[in-house]
C-alpha cells in the first residue's frame, strides 16, 4: 500500500468531519466550474465535468452550489473567474518529492502561499521538471468498501476496461489506469453496479521514499499546510509510510 494512497485515505476520512469542510467545498466547486468551462456545460458530453459533479455530490456539496458552478463555467451565468492551473515542485523533509497543483485566479498569490507553506514546514521549492519526472499521470478511482464488495469483484469489473492495478487501502479500493482510460474504467464499474467515491486523473509516484515517524510527522504537517491554501487544488508526494508508523502517528 503506497504512501500517497494512505495519505489520500487519511485525508478523505478527515475531510468528512473536518472544520475545513468549507475549504473542501470551495475546491470541489472550482473543479466543476473549470471542467464546464474547458469541456462544455453538459455532463453527458463532458466526462470530466460528470466526474467533478459526482465527487462534489459525494462530499455533500449542496446541489444548488454545484449547479451554479456548472452554469458559471459554461457561461450560462455571470461571475466565473479566470482560473489557471499552475504546477509547483519541491522537496519535503526526508527528501520527499512534492508536486503542488494550483488552480488560481492570482498567480502571484498562489506562488507566495506555496512558497510560505514550504519554507515554514521544512520544505524547499525546486526547479520545474526536477521532481515531476518521479511521477506518472494516471487515472485514479476510489471505490468504497460497501455491501461486502471484494477486491476480486472490483478487479473483474475493471480489467477489460484498461485498469492496471487494484490496491486495498483499508476502507476503500484504489483502481489505477492510464489517465485516458479513467472514463472507461469508471463506466465499467457503474455497469457492474459498483459505487465509487471519485474518478479523476492524478499523479502517482513511480518510486517512493520510506519515512520514519519523525519525518512522517513533518511531511504530513507540510502536506496539510499546502492543502490549507485556497489556491492549492491537489498535493502529491512520493512519501511511503508503513502501517506501524501510521499507527504511532494516529495514537
């Protein structure tokens, strides 16, 4: 079980009960708006928008908010911002590689917030392409363990659609595919009657850095600080944390 997955699982659990729910809502709504602007406002003809809406609904974002974001993005309603995606790269404690994906309407503010979070939490910024080569863009689908569903059930449903591997994350399964196959894999799950929490393209590390308790604590603090920025949409790292270390941190 890989560090990024564990971090995603831990984060997912926290997000549900967190006081930062408003922050999470804002990021999910931004996703919907950008997807509608990029590929059109019809979810049936725009799979990225469809998945952005599904993810927002799963996180209990009110339907009104989702619909307004869709309309803003599609130009059916005034008030949409000019969002741009910017990737920053850096290193965290223990030599961990960090990719920071921002979705912002203010490039200078985003750069400043990322730099501040990095330097205050033991990280350092890196030049473009000095870290990104350690990651591959993949389709990532999270399937909750509900209704007695097994890893084999998931594997059988997605194998012919282009899935590469299924991992057990504890409370959910993670299905990885090529980024271009994520829609086909998601549709095959739906056809098999298997529910999923999210389906999107993301960055998965090709090699990982094993962390001890001290560095794991520092890295999680850094990732938290980055996630806390309104301009930061996603954070990826190649940290790998063993179950033993995670258990100590939870305690």
